[in-house]
């Protein structure tokens, strides 16, 4: 397993990179793989940020392009979307063409941790459901800041635990620690939307049922990989339990504390 494959499978809560070619099939029932595009637009609109002068957005870990395409289709953003899974980018490009926004969407396969050279001057940078991919929230915040232009904002979706120790929560850390790391990166919290487990529990149940069904179909198509599919279902069941019982999902809107990104300082 190379480093990019490990990063992608980790972001999908899987364990074995051999599963990656099957992920588009297993997740075919989902268009949005992270935050709701409608929620993001509502948060931006609340702060008058849904029609920035340049209308340039960078969607990192864009998945199937749901948010990128919504920004392009509903607000006219010119969006660059990058994801490490070729199957997702293929779907995203096809969908952008069907909707008629392919001229506004540049969608490509890449490793967002090392492939951002020249990606700067954006009005909006999004990182949804991927986690602190640069190692910590501080380092992740610094990496995202470098992509912003003057007045730019960051939208980041993740999950956190309360200020207590939860052994099974794995990569999730306390809310207060995440905020301190944002501050250490020179980012201020503009707004947040915290979702209680009860608000989206039914959605998780539906998603889990879909994954189980697609895994059973995959086992019939590829019986030699049955153990692989069973392991993925088990990991999704475990992650769903953690999300339901131990963490809260949150959508953050962040800005550089001085209002200026490093890339705009010459």
C-alpha cells in the first residue's frame, strides 16, 4: 500500500487498500460523501460569502464532486476539485458535464497533501470529511491558509469528542484542542454548525444498510474478496457506532486572523 492509497482508505474508514477499486460500487448510492452542499451554501450566505468577487473555490478531497458542482451550478463558482480516488473523479466529471458546469469545474486525481503547488488566491477552500490530513489541525490549517487569497475563507467539516477521553473514538480529539490548534495556525472561528447524533442518526442507518447491501452484491460478483467486503462493513458499523455515541459532527467556517492569507503577502 503506497502512502496515497493509505491516506484515501483511512479517510473512507477502511483498512485495506485492496478495497479501493471497489469503493465506487460500494458507495454508489451516495452523491454527497461529506457535508451537505446546501448546509455549506447556507453558512456562506449567512455571512455574505456565497458571491465573492472572484468566485474561486478549491475543494480538497472532493469525492464525487457534489459540493464542487453545487457551488458551480448555483453560484457560478469556478471550482478546482482534487481527490485521490480516480473512480470518484470520473463520476464527478461525468456529472459536471450532465449538469452543464464542466467549463466551471476542473476536477483531477491527486494527492492533496503534496500536490497544491500553485494553488493559491482562492476565495474559498473546502476540506470536508477528510480529517487533519497534514498531521494535525494546526498543520492542516496552515496548508489551507496558503491556498487563500485576500478575504478568503475555509470551510472544514469533521467530528470531535467532548473534553473527555473516549478510547474507541480513534482519530477524533476534543473540541477545545481542535480550536486551540486552529488558533495556533492563525485561524479564527467565524461560525460553526454542530450536528447532534440524533439529528442525523437515521441517515447513518440508511447509509449503513446501503453499504451492507452493496457489499453482499460485491461478494456474489467477487467471492474471492468476501473477507475484504466483510471487513469494510465491520469498519463502517464500528464508525457508525462511534459517530452515534461518542462524537459530534461539525461544519466550521474559518478565516485568517489578520484577514490576509500568506499567499497574498508576496
